[in-house]
């Protein structure tokens, strides 16, 4: 199945589900209506009660505590890089929702990357890794930055050699993996740690579980419009994205209209760089919207600093809709409820 067909198929299924659920809307209290509409008595405001396209984040999977601890240590160890200056956490800061707030991250020697580094939080829920989906698993993803000459610029031989010289690492691996330090075991430990990085208990999750007070009236209305406008056709499920590919610029040519100071780059071709198929040109993995209010800048090119601007661009280029300031504000109110709690144990 091609990426285009996959995207269209999922979108159609979601829209059918949304239409079936259309009869399950209830009136909000008058005070909540007025806070959204500014007191307009003719404005109808509803809150959804069933048939959700989005579902609560699941609990973190049960995993070996030893592997998680070992993976955490490896994730923060600069010896995985060629010159011992950069760790995984250097681009995916565990203190700031799993990203570094840069447009493009800096690798060894200050080399600048060519795509925005996504958050590592909740990455275990994505169906593939990287913007272009070239890694099928978190384990496979680990090798990418390690070998990339613009990122860690290393290789498995050097990385394993340095880890084996550390008595604590050698002992920890022997305790956890019968065959000790190998590339496969390093990747497995890091991926196991990454799967533990779920940001649970977001206000929106509490709302989906039945707590009507978890989010306010504006956020509820923003969610209704998120559904009605078609945003949930791509941003869906527990990760609110990360489970399909989609073209960036369905309705209009985003790259043609992008700011002139941002030249077209090979990375803009998206999944085409992986498959070579014309239908995959400008196709990317749909990003998760969890913690989106905390992970600017936005898009694969890191070109947008404000969430409001990103929402407007999505409306124009993905939905063919010029969103009003009021609509953008409501959508942003909803998106802010997707911020969960940082996983426990990251500060120790």
C-alpha cells in the first residue's frame, strides 16, 4: 500500500466514524457557551460525548527496570559520539519535553542538521521513526544519529570499544545481557528506555476518561473544531499522530510559498528520499501533537516558532481553510491540554 493510499484510507475511516458520532453532542452550560462565543445567543456550542477519534495515552509498558536504567545512562553518555561531546540527550533534552528547542540541532564540531529534531517523548507509540519514516523501530533508529556524519559521526566499533573500557557499563551489560556489550544490546537498552518516556495524565486524557472539569469550555470547543475541520483525520489515536504518512501541502504548495530566505533542501522531499517514488515526494510522517505547546519550533524544517502560526499553516495547506484568529485561539486552547507530565525519574 502506498503512503498516499494509506493516508486517504485512514482519513476516510476516521471521517466516517466522526459522522456516525454526530448525534452524540450535548449542549454546554450557558456560562461556558458565553465564554466561547462572547455572549452571542445564536452561536451553537457543543461538547462531544462519544465516538472519539483520539484516545487516552496508555500506561507505560512494563519493562525490565535494569534495561530502562541502562538505556537512560546510555542515552546521556557522550561517548557514543566520535569526539565525546554529544549524547542522545544533547538533541533530545529530557528536561525540556525531549527536544532542544532549536530549528536544527548541532552535531559534533558544531555541524548543523537539516531537519528539526522531534521530541523523544512518546516516540515509542509512533509506527515508524524519523520524519521520512526510514527506521521501522526505535532500535533501528538508534544507529541513525550514531553514524550520521553531521550528528554523532561515530560507528558501532568505536562506541562499543569506549563502553567496554568502562567497568560500570561492562558490569551492567553482563548483568542485563548474557552476551555483554554489542551494538544490538546498546540499541535495545536505549529503545527500552525511550519506550518508558510517556507523558501521562494530560488534562485532555483526564477529559477523555470522563472528567468534564479537566479542560475548560474553550478547549472543549477547540477540540470540537479540531474534529469538525478534519484535523483528526491525520492527528488521531493515542499519540494524536505518528501513525500514518501524509503529504505536506495537500491543498496548496507549502514549499513554493515558504519564506524566501529558507531555500529548498533535499530533506524537504520527505519520504521520496527513502523510496524514490514520485507519490512520496513531500510526504512525511504525521507528527504527534502531544506536548506540542512545549516543543516549538514546528514542522520538519523548524521554520515556525509560534504554535498559532503553525495552526494557521495547517489550516491553509492541509485543510484548504483560512482559519480566523478566533478559530486559531480555540484550537490552541485545545492543543495546550495535550501537555502531559514528564516521566518520573529523569532528574535523578
